């Protein structure tokens, strides 16, 4: 630790549970160093935070929400739930042998009813994401996620007990709201507790769990028979997930940033000591956290969060965050998952459940590798390279669809189709798949992050909605047919150009450093110094300190 940097804290932890008074606040902040952002970052880098076992425990609790996302994403992706038999009279449908195209889920439902049931979850997720920032800031990250488990359980109950597709659709919508909240607040929590040097690892974990959830439900599709009970258990399985998460919340440590935001400094110190191990200097990091939030509070007092996000200072960050979240969907990965069976038919795999497992396993493996290595690189390099390879692979996918191989006598085109899909999945996982939520979470200071990421993540689900509704129509032979996937190629061209010109490198940077990448004039620091100018005096040529407030 640098000499003289430890704060002279005078609050008795045993005697004070919630430090909320101005007097206690002044005592805690006494001795804080008002360094410029780059100086503060240098000090913190010399005493990096080292994750403890409790941090990984807390992350696991949060990641159960991401598992639910992946589970519901692939939950209905099996032909047995929506085959041609669903659209014929009941008398005709009964003549179809079980599991050979028979409609298992609410026979005789219409195509429109099915589309509504599929998109209800996406709409719910968008709504949940858009409004999740409000309880996340007011109630806290852990409390919001804990309350959200009741939505997970309720949505699964409604789906499991539904006796018609309308009731089932309502249950999907409820589960969707839970998904949106879990993703936004979960990413927000992971961003706040992750050490700066390992932020890519922790913020890629939701994608790993999402892929694992999709792989799990695809495997569970093999347990579904013509018996009604089997599909009801499949759709009711998230009840167990919600109960498990609810039981594990006592193991989850509250976010130190949120505690500091609400001036609960002693609780924040305890949380930091639980989340990180020695020899990192907890007091130094707490001190920097307090000063950072004090600066943010000065700015927050000038306007509402939404108005600040639309101001000249944060407008560019907001646009970058929205475009990055759009890239996660409009790169075409969900279309690959939903319609992967067509690609695997080229090599003789006709079972949709097997093809879904293969795609989700590939995504799981590649996301795991991305989590392992992304922190070693800048944000821009893997993003640009990955998007470029994804673009080339998307063109290859269109080529193999337009000129398919021989389904009986395999030739090079059959295997080229699989190679292009594998390259597409791998490059996506190292670019938009893993980095969209990562970069969008790094762009904003903590007091605005919940609101900003609620808005940007909403656009993730908005894009997913457009794909679910319109892409199947584009795939029709009377529409774009085999060339439908080129819509994603066009989007990828735009994203590559956007990243090249507008997305900065946010790797290993504090929120203040990231803000200065977009807004060079350090007015926020000046505003903070001016507020306490009468109480500031020089300690030496490079540092200033608050003696009294």
C-alpha cells in the first residue's frame, strides 16, 4: 500500500449498523484523496482486488437467472410442440402416430396463437428489462433479484397448470418479465463486484449459463412423450430453479457500490472484506468508491438520470450501448439456434433435439473460452475480428443453403455447411455474444448504470422480438427463401463499421476513465472540488485531502 493513503476512519462498526447521518458521513470521508481519475486508477491498480470464495458464491446465485433465460429461450424449440399436425382438425391429428409429427402442446392451436405464445416471453423480458432499474436502485440488487424469484416461480406455475394456450401465453409473459429483470440486475451486480481486471470473465458468465440452460432444456426434450404430464413437468421445471435461488440468497453478498450509494459505508466495508481476500487494501478501495459516488451525487443533483443520459456528456455512450445490445441479436445467433435443424440435415442429423444440443454445446464451449481469454485483450480487437469472421461465416451459411449438398451421398458442401455454422458460433461468442452486455455495462458511472442498462437491454429483446416475428416470414420460398440470412450479413457490416468508428477500448478502466474517453473536459471533478473548496488544502504537490466537512 502507498504510504499515507489509508483513511483515518472514526466510526465504531459495532455501535453503528446503518451509517446514514451527515455527521457519520463526514467522519467516513475524512482523509479521502481527491485525485484525478487517472491518479486514482493508478493507486487502485497497485492494490488490485482478489476475488474470494464468497464472490463466486454470490455470482452463482445471480447466474441462476441467466440459466432461466437460456432454458426459456430454447424451451419451445422442438417440432413436437408445433408441427403441421397442430393446424389440422382434431380427428385427423389423432391418426398421426405419437412423436411422429403429432402436436403435443395444445393440439389444434393456430400459427398466430403459437407466434403469440413464443413472443409473449420476449415482450415480457423487454418490459422487465426496461423497468428493472427502478427497484435495483431503490431496493438494492440482491433484494430485487430475490423478489424476482417469485415471478420465476409464478410464471412456471401458470405454464405448468394452464389448460389452454391463452393461459399458457400469460405464463410465458410472466416468465419473460422475470428474465428481463434477472439479466439487467444480474449484469449490474456482476459489473459492480467484479475486479476491473477480470470484468470480462464475470460478465461473460451469464452467457455461459444461458447456453447451459439451452443445452439442458434441449436434452430434457427427450423426456417428453405423448403423455400430457411430461410437457407440464418440462415447463414447470423453473419452479425448482426459483426455489433454489431463493434458498441461496443468504449466501449472496450485497453490492458494495449500492451500499455506498445509500451511504451505508460500514456495511460496504464488510461486504468488500467478504467479497475479496487479502492482501488487497480494502480501505483504499472503499475510500475511492466513496469519493467516486460523492462526485456522481453532485452530478445527479443537477438533473434526472434520463435527462443526464440524453445530455451531451452521455448521449454517445447511450447510443453505443444500444447498438451493442442490438448486435447481440441482429448478428443472427438466435436464428441459428431456432433453425439449426436445416443445417444439420445436410449431414444426416434429422432430430431437432440433437441439433439443438450440438449448437448450444458449441455456444457453451466457446463462451467458456471467451470468458477465459477476453481479459487479456482490448475490447476493440476481438470485437472487430470476431464480427468480421461472423460476417464471412454468415455469407457461407447463405451459400450452403442456396447450394445444398447431397443428403444421401455426402459431399464437400454438406460438411462446409457445418464448418460455417461452427465458425459463426465461435466468432459470435468472442465478439457480440460475450461483449455486448460487457461493454454496455462499462460505459456508465454506477449511479446511472441501472437506468442506462435497463434501456439498452430493452433493445436486445426488441431485436429478438423482430427476429421471432419476421424472420420466419422472410424464410418462406415466396419471400427471401435461402437468402433470408443475408439480412444478418447486412447488419454485421453496419456493426463492424460502427465498432471501428465509435466504440472505445474500455478494458481495465474505471467508470471515470471511461467517461473521459467520451467527455474529455473533467467538469465533474471540478464541480466536486468547488463544492468542498473551502475545506480543501494541499498535502503535497500531487494530492489534496478533506480535513473537515
